[in-house]
């Protein structure tokens, strides 16, 4: 039996006989060796051909279930795909260290505070107050706007991370609580959040489901916030624009808007006066930040959410090639720091993949990935247009 005792670091493995007995009913065993200190087998389908995807998955699920009591994970990759030949290595299940949830809670409170400051800056802007409260305002008006900004933006980020967290629970993947990241109040007050996986995904489909659950959940909330934000925004005539520039010189500006914002403007075209524009409510700005976070996470690079999903579909080599192309797109769009951070943290864009890298994902999951790439295109703002705002 493979285990790590609480009082010792010695790890023992199941015997070759135990593992051979589990594999022999499904495969012809070509070779068994101790490689990298772990029992490793080269096996081939007994019937001489590779069965359907569903049959493969059923067999490997049975093997995983049979080895669970032995405290090992079967790590499976192709040795010769044309011949239906696998390399199966049994690796010890690692005992994960318990998380210090106090850190998660502290970061959550810090992020709430930074988002609150961002919301207050939006709510107390002289231009916002002049346009939204022309007859005068009270401290409660500013407080209410700040609160709904916090609820909108934190709702998007929180739902995104809960999408990952709940999916990991469903798939049996051990994961930490979300780590929220406070950010610059001028850009919303948050740099998003992340969770830490403490056990690997078993199959490619698990990798894709984990990667896309967060962005899809967050995007659904973003759409609600976006529509609400546009409904709360106010039209501004050309004359008002001139008056605003004169009354508040240097304080007005514009956001580089993603395609989804442009589509919303078309829907509200009858609401916008000729020659004028629409002044976005802070809730609409929260939606803008939500779209930025969603889009950045969906880039099919390294171990971003989109990178996880891409790795579930393509080979490690192709994943890395597409990742480099994605980094180039980031640079062209003006996301220099993000691209550099990914390069530093991802060892050039590599990805470990799932435990079983042989069972392909379904066409429906590939279609879902393509939908998410469309969401990326709709949500990504061209950041290079924003440099003048800082």
C-alpha cells in the first residue's frame, strides 16, 4: 500500500503483482519496470485495437477506482497511439498541506476595501455627481452608489471563483478557497482572484471543465451587471460635453471599449443624443472590469483558464505554440505586464496536463471552448488606447 505516515516520510508502493492483477484484465502487459522510483507499465489493448472514447474512459475509471485504496494515481500517456500502446506509471497520492484560511479571509476583506475605495472614487466624481444628481446629492447617494459598485464587481469576481471551486468539488479535485487580489482603486480595486489546485485533474475533460467553469459563471453575472449599468447610465448631449470639459478641465475621459460594449451602445442608440454620448454609471464600469478579468483569464496561454481548456484539446507542443501566439496578441493589445508575468511564472508557457492525457474530450466540449474564445473576443478591451488615462 502506498501512503505517507504522519510520523515518517517513507513512502511504500503496492507490489507489481497487485498492479499487474488490476491491469491484466484490460490490457496485455508488455513490460513492467521501476522507473523514477515508481512502478511503470507498458500495456496494449488486449483486443488489438483502441476502443471508443467512452470505452477507454470507462476502463481507466475502473483502474482509478481499483487503485484508490492503494493510495496511488495512475498517470497515463501514449507510448504508441497507432498501436494502442500506453505507458502507465503509478504515482503516490500526495498529502496536501492544510490551507491557512485566515489568509483567504484577510485578502477578501482587503479586496472589498480596495473595491470600496474604487467605488467611492467613482461615486464622488464631480462629473458623476453633476450629471446624476443635478438637483443636489447627499452622503447617502454617494454611499448607495459605492455599495452597488462593490456588489456588482465583487459579485462578478466571486461568482467566477466559485465556478472553479464548485466544479473542483464536483470533479473530486482538492482546491483551496479563493485568494482575492486587491488592486488599484483607479481601475476598480481588484486584480481578480485565483484558487490553488491541490490534486491534479484526472482527465482532459476535467481540465477543460475546471478551466471554463469560472469564466462562464462570471460572464453570466457580467452580462446582468452590464445591462443594469447601461440602464442606469445617462445620455450626454454635445453641448453638455463641451460644458463638462470647461467646468472640469482634464477630468473627463473615455474607456477603450470591448466589442460587447459597442453592441450595447447599438442597442441603446435611441437613448444617445445625436453628436453626444452616454456617461456610464459606476455599475457599467464594474461590468467593464468584469469583462477585462474574464477576457484575460480566457486567453489560451499557459495555465490561465483558457490555457487549461486548450491543453485539454491539443497536444503539449501545440498548446505551447498557440500560447506564444496568445502572448503576441496580448502584447499587440497593450497588455505588456500581463504578458511578462505569464512568461515569468509559466516556464515559457508549458502545462503539465491531466493524469490521463489519452482520452479525448467530446465535440460538445470543443464547441464550448470555441464559444469561450468568442467571449474573449467580445470582452477584451484594446488596452493601448487607455495609456493616456494614467
